[in-house]
C-alpha cells in the first residue's frame, strides 16, 4: 500500500498492510535538547529515526498542498508595546495585546513553535463596532487568499500517493481569538444572538473559502481545530456546544462529505468525553490528541463509542519521558487493544515536550514500529 491508502484504510477501519508510524512531533525546545542528546544538528528527526531503526521510508511523489489561507487578511501590524521585567507586551497579528517572556519574541505568537505561556490583556472584538471592522478581514475573495497557481496545484493533487487535506479553526476557537475566553463565555450568556451571528459568519466564510477546493480536489481529510476542553471538563457545556457550534459543524460536514472526503478530524486538547457524542452526531469521525493527563481513556472511549470514532495520539507523554518499563506498559495498555479493532494511529498525546529524551524517543518509536508492522 502507498501512504495515502494506508492512512485511509487505518482510520476507516479497513485492512491496512501496516499502520502509519506517527510517533509525534517535537517543538523547538525539544529539538534543541535532542541535538545535545545524539540527534545530529539540523537533521530531520523522522528521517533519522527511520535510519536508526532500519525502516525504509515511504516513497511518494513530491507533495503539494492547495495553499489556501483561512486566516484574516490583512493581518494586524505586529509591534512590541513594552519591554520590562523580563516580558514583552505585544500587539499581535490577530489584533490582541499579549504578554510573553522575553526568552521568546513575537514570532512565537504566529505559530506553535514551542511551549510558550502567554497572558492576554486585550482582544480585538469587544463590541459590535469592533466586529463590523473585523468582518472586513474575512473576505474569501481577498487577493492572496488563494495562490496564483491554485488550479495547477489542484490538478497535481488529483493523482497522488500521499495524504492531503486542509485545516481551519472551529467556531469556538475562532470566536475565542476574537473575543477572548472570558469575553466569549460572557457573551454566550448575556448576548447569545451576537454569538450566533459571529458563528454564522464564520461558518459561511469557511464554506465559501472551502468550496473551490472541494470542487476540484477529493481531499483525504479536513481538520477542525477547537481546543475546547480543560483537564476534566469541556470549556462550555454540551448544551452550549449544541446551540452555538453544531450548526457550523453540520453545515461544513455536509459539504465535505458531499465532495467525497472521508475523514473529518477534530483537534481538541483536554477532556473530550462529554464532546465525542456531539461530534459523532455532527458527522465527525476522527479526533486527537486524546491527552491522558486530562483523564481521557481511549480504550474506554472505544468500548463506549465503538467504530463511530477513530483516533490518533493517546499515548501518555509522561510515560514516554519516563522511558523503560513505564513507557512500555503505557504503550502496551493502549496500542494492542486499539489496533485490534482498527481506526487508530498511535502517537504522543500532544506535541513532544523536551523532557522526552532522544534515546527514550528512539526506544518508544522502536516499540511502536514493532506493534504497527514496520519492524
């Protein structure tokens, strides 16, 4: 099987020749630690792992993406407002005022380059006037949203042997970026009509931006980012999820499934046991990263939800860091029973932190490779 076939067979509960080997990805601080622990400076960690383990990498055609952006256009000007007491106060590209340690710089606010603690002081949407101005930044027809060679990219993607997809923010994630967590929750209670208006706008923007892609390419997956749960509960109640978020999910999922895309993948940290039934109802059929520290038990989820939901992740990062017997027991707790039924790609239950050493990561990946059929 090629990479694409193997991925789809695995997550759709088919019969893959082996399960994709996806141990997890390091952040910047993790790679810095690994360079001191044996990973050659500047080397690709996954290529090096495969070489160490004696695994022939999947050979695929040169990969392309559709290159379409779901971000605001234009973005806000980034600037440092203040630097004191070891912290920067930054006006970021999304229009928020954010505080970060001066160990980093504002480029760390653009993407998840590392594990960075931030404190938000102000959000761009505090009322309807702000909202009217914000909407202007989300026009699907803004020049630059689609690459100039979009048609050529789509043609190249029609005959591929690798996995391709798109990802965008769900309504909870996006409204939280506009209004802040506290501001959004207050609005849900005090002005639900306003929240509904913003959710509907976001749903329509995503649909209109996604439509030209779905018309031209049969994607393998569409990822929705939400991060809508704490350590033991969802951030909003299932009832609020149903009221505010489900209409967008149902709108998008109908469009995605009509295009022939088979995997709709929800990404949320925290405890998701209260949310999985709603996601299944909406038509979402895969989720990640299944954080063990947040009391998620993937084996129990499989017993409860059966083959209505596939997963990837779910191996406790703390056990991988401990290594040895602790790591082995965790991997064996999760992987064999889940692989028996299918619908599971095992991996670290979030970004790989720097307390997971390079030697421990090698041994963990070696065990995964044996269980998933690569060794």
